[in-house]
């Protein structure tokens, strides 16, 4: 069976890693890896391939950045000849980025069977580009692999045939569990101490890159109001996404950020260092999707700077609290987290490190 796998942006890499490893255990699978080049910097892309032992992509479409239309269209144009040449039986797309829908759409029209990993997640917020990517990719997929029960329920509500839907757990958590020991050996905390970013053991982690937070100066400033208070009590480590770094300048917020002396901005960091920091943080503040899930497994309190989540299990039984961008709500959640009142989280069903095995078994049985 010829399986062509697509990755494009940073959160895709940890999802494809365990699948590539699992394909390697089956002689009857021929796996091809295509990188669209949506993310292309050393620290946004190559580093993850090395750390996670993902094979070099067989093909890199090198699309780079662009508006949604330009990026999506360019990926489609460059992906079509790859399918014509390789004629895969199956195309696997992961997550909800522009590469996911662009390659999914080209794949189904070429006659390949489309597999969507991390299917069914819904924030209900159609102003998020990822939500559009999710709904459209799911509607054209032949195999829909879900990480949590809400995903299954959403797909059934949207009229997707139940035979196509499989609850298998989470490939991103496969990667987390298999790298945790390695991450513990990371020296990032010592390095940050030497640089003077940390003195004691306690710190908060921050990540922020959603257009709704970092493209809008009012929202960005409101979040800074809360961070200003928090950094007086706890150093905040902030590996900054390129979009956010650009916007600090473009929106005239750089001076204010610079005045917050205990927020330590750093370049984006690799997977293992990031995992180490998140696992040791007192609290994580984020607008990412995946980090809500990773902190649940790490049992570290997570404050989500968004009004909604497409990953409700993390808030229902995990360590996540959805607070939005109101400074008072952010601070209340922070006080709750640091006063030890946070509820003991549970790990969602099937987040046990075996999702990739389940997925490949199902594909081999059904194709
Ligand atoms: C994309 C995904 C988002 C995901 C995020 C993770 C979509 C619609 N969005 O958002 O779901 O959470 O990736 O990071 O697919 N840039 C660099 N170097 C890179 C890549 C990007 O400097 O390697 C800069 C460029 O200036 C680019 C900007 O970051 O314009 C945004 O990149 P883009 O891929 O358009 O969207 P993300 O915000 O990264």
C-alpha cells in the first residue's frame, strides 16, 4: 500500500512522527512524506525533523508564507503533479492548517482515499481559519480518526457515516510520551538561569500566535495588562512565534513589552526543550490548540487565552481552563492555578501512546 503523508506547519510534525515510525514496521507499506514548506525556518521546521527522528521529506513543495488564498492555492498547484507522479492509494493529512485542506482537496479529486488525522474537532468559531480547514477536510475524507469523543459526536451530527469514523487516541500524545524521558535531560532551565531569566524554580510559560489575539492591538494589549501583573510575581518565559514578533513591532507594542522586565522573550525553541519547560512550569498560558492537550497529559495547569476550544475534553477532565482575553478572568485563573486549587486532571481515554498503531492497523484491515 502506497501511503503519501503531508506535513506543512510546526504542529503537524509531532503528529506525523509516530505514523512514519509505525509504517516502518510494516513491509507492505510504502510511505512517502511530502512537506509543503508552509513553515520553512530552521527553528520552525528542520529542528523538529531532527529531534523527532522524522525521515527527510521525499518532496518539499517550498510554498512559504502568503495570504490564505495564495498559500492554499500555491500548495494545491504544486501538490497535484506529485500525486500524478506517485499515484498513492492513500493520502494522509493531519491537523487543521492550510496544508491540510489544500492537499486533502487535491487528493480526493485525484481518486486517492483521504485520511484525516485529528478529525471532528470543532470550536464553533468560523472566524478561525483552522475551523474552516477542519470542517472542509472532514467533509471530503474517507477515514476520520478522532482524538476525543467530542470529535466523533460532531462528525455524526454533520452527517458523516459512522463507518468512516474511528476514535483512536492522539498521535501527538504518542510523540509526547515517547519523548518525555529525553526531554527531562534538556538543559534549557540551566541555560536560562545562566542568562539571568530564572533564579528560583518557579516560572510561567506563555505562547501566543492566534491572529485573533496577536493581529488586533486592543486584544493584544488586554492580554499584556494581565501579563504585567503576573510577571511581577513569576518570571514568564515566552518563546515567540514569528507572527507575534512581527506584530509587536507593527502594532506599536514593542516598547510596552520591553518594559515588562520579567517577561523573557526568546526565539521559538525545539520540541524537547519546550516539553521540558512545559512539564516544569507552574502554569502555562497559551492560545495554541495542541498545548491544551499536552498540559493535560503533563498535569500542568493551562490557561487558554481564547473564548472557545475545539478540544473540550481538556477543559472537562484535563488541566485546561478557557478564560478568553479579559485581564480579570486571566488573573483569576492564574491565582487559582498558583494557589494549588487546580483540580487534579485526568488523562482522556486512549491517550496512551498507541494511537499510530491503531490507525495503521485499521488502514491495513480496511484497505
Ligand atoms: C499556522 C497555522 C496555525 C498553526 C500555526 C502554528 C494556518 C491557517 N495556520 O499559523 O493553525 O497553529 O501555523 O505555528 O495554517 N513565518 C516565519 N517562518 C516560518 C513560518 C512562518 O517567519 O517558518 C512567519 C511568516 O511571516 C508568516 C507568519 O509567520 O507570514 C505566519 O505563518 P503562517 O504559516 O501563515 O501562519 P501561522 O500563524 O504560523
